[in-house]
């Protein structure tokens, strides 16, 4: 068997970002938050195509194990680096879905902001 499993997710969190006091111009920060996320697992086999519904119907999987909207938490940190009137924001975030085994979100990010 040659299975392919995709688990697209959609999530949103709200939280707090706290800057760590420093004497330099680079400003490190930590963050944390809570929110909700949705996971929808799709399983296919190279010759049979999408087998998700078949696996549920045959009792190998339960729908609540592969389709879920759950609370999630998130932690992370990063640095803001001033560049003239702008700043670069570089960081990392890790999020974990509650009540779903082995479902987490890990991401590194970068952004540009303008101060006004």
C-alpha cells in the first residue's frame, strides 16, 4: 500500500506579546496565546484514490479523530530590529491543538513594519 495523508488546518489565536527590556536597539520578545483551530485529515492510496470515507465506514477510523475543531495554545518569541523608520520582525511560533494527538503547528516567520 502507498498511502498519502494530508491534514490541512485553519487556526486563529489571540494573545500577548511582551518585549524583553534591553539597552540595545534590538528588541527581543516572547509571546503566548489561545485560540481555535480546525483539522480535516484526508487519506488517499495511490491506486484507489481517496479512501477516507471507506476507512471510516469499515471502522478503522472515527470521524471525530480526523475532523475536529479544537482549542489550541501558542508560544513563541522573536526579535524586532530597527531599520530607519521601519523594523524587521523575525520569530518562531509553536502551537498545539488540545485533545488531538500529534497535531501541532510550527512556523518561523519574518515581517517588515512601519512605525508612525
